C-alpha cells in the first residue's frame, strides 16, 4: 500500500489552519504588548509563554480524551470543529482591545483564544497517524508540515500587506483575514475527510494489519522496554532543546528586526517568508531523504544546518539580501527536524495511544516555549538584543547532543524497486 498523498493533503488542512494562527500570534501579539500596552521584554516574554503553559495541560488532556471518544464524526473531527469555531470568534476581540488599549479585555480574550486552540491541536495532529500506517508516516508528516508551512507563509503575506506602517497600526484586517482563512481550511477538511469511514477502509490494508501484529507482540512483552523508554526520554529532551532555540528566534524576530535592523511595519516578515518558503520546498524531498538515510540521521543534518544558520545570523547588523540565505537554511533545517521527530515519537506508541503520545510530544515542545520567551526575553532586555542568535546556537547544539543517544523510532519504508516508485501517488 502506497501513501495516499491526496488524502494526506486534505488531512493537512487542519494543521494549515493551526499554523496560520500561530504565525499571527508569534509576530503580532509581542508588538501589541510592547507598542500598545508599553510592556517590557521580560513581561512580554512571560505573557507570550501563557499559551504554552496552558498547552502543557490542555494538549495531553485533549489528546488522550480524543483517543477515548467515539462519535459519528469520528474521534478527532469534533474537537477540530469546535475548537476552530471558538477560536475564530474570540480572536476578533484582540485587535479591538488593542485599538482601544483595553488591557483586561485583551488579556481575557487572548486567554480564551489560547484555550480554544489548545482543545484541538493534539486531535488535529493525531488525525494523520490515525489514517496512515507507521511505515509511511515520515512521508505523510512531510506533507502535513508542507501544509503547515503554507498556512504560515500565507499569514506572513497577510501581515506584509495588511499591517500598515506607523507606531500603532490597526491589526483588525489581518486578524479578520486569518480567521476567514482558518474557517475555509477546516471546511475543506470536513468536506473531504470522513474520518470514521476512512478508518474502516484502511483497517483491511496490509500495512495496517502489520502494525496491529507488531503492537500485539509488544503488548505480550508488557510495558515499554527500558531501552525504548530511554530513547523516548532522549528524543523528548531533544524536542525541548531545539524548540527552545527555534522559538526564541520566531517569537523575538519581529522586535529584533525593528530594534536592531530598523525595519518598519510588516517588512520584517520578508525573512520569515524566505524561511517558510525554504521549508515548503524542502518538506517532500526530506520525506524521501529520511526514507533512505533514516529519521535520526536526517534530524541530525537538520540540527547542524539550523545551528549554522543561527551562528551566521549573529553577524548581520543591518538588513541585507544575504540574510535571506541564512533564513533559507533555517527553513531547510527546521523541515528536516519536523518531518521526522513526531513520527519517531508515535512510532513508539500503540494505535490506541496516538493521541496520548501526540500530547506528550507537544508537552515538551510547549514546555520549551514556556521557558524560552521568558529567559530569552530577560537576556534581550537586560543584556542586549544581540544575545538572540548565540542563545539559539547554544540550545540547538545541546539538542544535537541528546539526539545522538536516541536508538529507536527510526523505521524506514521498504526500499523501492525503482526510483520512479517514489513518485507513485494513490488517488
């Protein structure tokens, strides 16, 4: 059974919707906090970490909950529908509260939006492994991340053209446009992916039956073996460390570009668009590369690439076209990591626990995103904005050290009989 790329593309609509929101959140909310409400770097970093604090609790809970429910729409779809509906309604209060400088309203509405997003992130991500045999998950995750990158770069385009220049721009148009984009993406998902029907269809596939056979063998041995558990701990530590590095850049870059490089309005989005565009171009090839080299080696290549890009980013004192080259390598490295890390975690799970392990994956990534805005924000405020890129280099290299100890979760698809088989796509 080959990977069904068409189906995976539509599954990715949920993740595209999610990443479009987080791109808006990471780039605009810090500007509102500082420019509209006059908060400092450390306090801004603390508020930016609230979503991740909530996620530490919400993602495992709703991931596990979606493992256990059974509705006529399936396990994951009800969460995706309800969470998206709440989020797009509540997020429109944010630009109004910023425009009227009503901080209590801003903080409450932001908190409710973050709770809404937290209710469906794990179920949305778990939908892919639910409908994809283990052997194809790296390639499927490449498609999912490609869709996520499309969502991110679309929001960057909205920011680039809809955020006016000026000290206190009105963000209403960009929030409204992203909300509409999220709704359209989820409507397409619901119209094309009938979760429960598809689960019944794939249950008879040879790959799915093989997964069930392997899981039964694992169950007969009892708990997760100690060596597998050790690998799980090390990859979770790696996830924490590389997210600590990457999220510091993405959260602070809009401010870094404004303060260090003197950029105005939404012009900072250009470099981020290059990084996202490079990731889009890289996702599918990296899926093929990981099937040849293995997931672990591909991740290590990604970590080294990102560490190198962070290192060179430090030396730019003003915006030049060459910074786009640095961010292109950042995009490639992040794609190599993202395509393979989540499948490695769920590879160690059973089919009935995919939501739980998805929540575990996001707990560690979110723990990093609780820590890094506060700690990096403290360094930016009390030492210098120029600490941003060295900070990312240090934590990225630490993730390389822990990743070297991971020994499991690195399954590869069977070798193709012909190079042309890599391009076979099921309808």
